[in-house]
């Protein structure tokens, strides 16, 4: 985590740094990203950077949390508990669409988060990055798990298989779709993105449907 004085950095300067760093990490991944390139473009000296962050890994963790905060990938549990049989899957589709709209306008938000999911075994030997990876996995899987449990309560999601497996199916299908969309964002308009996003949810729905 950044030093507490990072919160006192002027807002415009902080947003510029987060955006530039997210773009760099999204484009190159953590390992190949250049701290020097980030700081040069953000017009921040190295001594100033170490005033706010312990190292490159600390900056990366801060950027990933910044991106997660803006994407809001995991649905709020309160929003899920109010869903009914009729509203459950349409609401899940709507919740799934919103981060994608952010991704179309600011693809580096998704890209930086995906970079955190692709840290190498060498990088994960660093405790700060291992902690980030665990926290991100917990954040993602908690949201998926809560969604699955609510669907099961409504009789819309199967209960004959372990929830861990259902969560893995959900994440695998969604993750594959996210990767494809990120790679083709410049070729898609909003209508095409919505169509693919809804087909992704439809595929997840079929995979998780109770056996007949």
C-alpha cells in the first residue's frame, strides 16, 4: 500500500499518475512495465515517487486497487438479495455490462487488473504481490460466489455440483470473454460489445442451469 501521504497528493496529479501507470501496466504487464517511463510521462521525479510508494510493486498494487474501485466488478450483496426469479439474470447481465462500458472508454482499467491475474511465479515470490493476487482472487470469487448462492436460493442455479466448480466455470467463461473483448475493443462498437457480453452471460446461465 502507498504511504499515507499519497492521499495528500493533489487530485489532478494523482489521477494523472494512476492513469499513466495503469496504461503502462495494462500494455506491458507488471514485469515488463517501466517505472522510469511511467514517472517521465507523469512528470514525477524518482525521489518524489519513493516519497509516496515503496517500490514499483507498491505502485502496481495501488493502481490495481484504483482500477477495481472504478470498475466495480463484484456486485453488492444488497443488490443481489433483492433479486427475484424474473429479475435475476437480466440484472446480472446489466451488472456485467457496466464495467465493459468503462473498458471501452478506458481499456487500461481492465488491462491493469488482468495484469495482476497474470503475475509470474517469480513475481509472486514477493509477499506484497502475492498478497495482491490473493486479495484480487478473493474479491472476484466472493462476488461470483454470492451471485451463485443467490441464484441457487431462487432455484435458477444448479446445486448438484460443488460451488467451487461452478465459480470456476463462471470465472473461466467470463475471463475468456473479457480477454477477447480487450483484444478487439478498437474493432467493436457499443452494440457489438453488448451483444457479446449478453452472449457471455447466456453461456454462463446455460452452464449453471439446474439439470433437467
